[in-house]
C-alpha cells in the first residue's frame, strides 16, 4: 500500500510545479504587457503634446519656414504613430501567444493529471486483485 501513495504523488507534484511556473510566467507576461501599454499611452501623449507645440511654433514663423517645420513635425508624428502601431501590434501578438501558451499548458497539465489518475487506478486495481 505504500507504493500506491508514492506513484501518483510524483506526477502530481511535477504537474503542480509546471502549473506554478505557468502561472508565474503568465503573471510576468501580463506585467510586461501592462508596461508596454503604459509606454504606448505615454508615447501617444508625447505625440499629441509634440504636435501641439509644433503647431504653435509654426504660427510665429514665416510662411516658408512654417511649412518646412510643419512637414518635419508631421513626418515625426507619422513615424511615432507607426512605432505606436507596431507596439500595439506587438502587445496584441504577445497577448495571443500568452493565451495560447496557457491553453496548451493547461491541456498538457489536464492530460498528465488524467493519466496519473488512470495509472493510480490501474495500480490500485492490480494490487487489490
């Protein structure tokens, strides 16, 4: 009977260890995604602030200088917007990857748990037979 208790315990502890690591990684991924989201928000606010300051500066410049400065500002805003879009895309991609990893690990953990249970039932049945 001592063998019955030890056989299922090893897969279960490994499963719990894997599940704990999965939770830690998921939490870490969520924190990184939140940090990226905050950086995106800050970049967006900077873009808006930069665009407003640039428009104010062009008001006081000559017609030709104002056109050049505004074009440079629009180019910078476009570049920053493109970078912002890439960051958003990366964040969404990381979210999808994280969700897929969680689902796959959960499926593996459930399968391992079910297999461990079946092995335990089989061992118990064989020992009691």
